[in-house]
C-alpha cells in the first residue's frame, strides 16, 4: 500500500492544477452569440483581457476573470455581440510568475474576442 500513497500526492496535485474557466453571461444586457455576424451587419471587432489565478495549485481556491464585465466594458452600448470567443492561456509573464513562485500562484491570461454589432 505504500507505493499507492507515494503516487497519490503527485496525482492529486496535478489534478488540482487543471483549470477550467467558468463564466456567466446572464448579466449582459444584449445578445451574445458564437455565430458569425449576419450578412450586411455593421460590426466592429473587440478584444478584452483579464487574469485568472489558482492559489497553491488550486487547493486554496481560485480567482477567475469576470468575463461578463470584460464584455460590457469592451463593447459598451451595442445591439449585440457575434463571433464570441473566450481563450485562456499563459503569457510569458504568467509563465514566469508561476515558475518564480514554484507553482504556488498559477496565472493565466483570459482573452475575450468578438464582433460588436452596432445599432
């Protein structure tokens, strides 16, 4: 049984390091769609970024980017958002900070992109 205990700790730490981005767009006052904009619609592309952080490999919680707020701040008042995408990846600075803290603080940059539909 001792080998199982030795393997269990690294497996649990790796499992806590997996991060999934969760967000709720219910507070956004306009329609948000992953579909392309309708033909002939006047659009304007936007990009917004935020940070997500895992504390102590996720064992002490996380701080996720507020995607709904990022969208509202990036587009302001509009008819809606088309071609909506959210990506989470580590930039060089995120990677450097994560390794500098020995993984105790794991950072990711959240990038929200899409096309703003004008009124």
